[in-house]
C-alpha cells in the first residue's frame, strides 16, 4: 500500500486520506479528478 501511495502521489494523485490502519486492513482514498473518491484497500493477512 505504502509503495503504491508514494508512486501515485509522485504522479500528482490527490489523496483525501493517506494510508490508514483500520484494524484488519489499511485503506487510502483518492480523488479521480472528476469527483469520484476511489478507495484502495489492503487486507492484513
């Protein structure tokens, strides 16, 4: 998650939520530039 977050941030992606630990997963949220919020989820195994 962290590597993908850094890669996308370097390309100018606007994250509204940095990678955050929420118990069984880590989530991050970004804006797709047309008003949609996209949530990335990584499950902790």
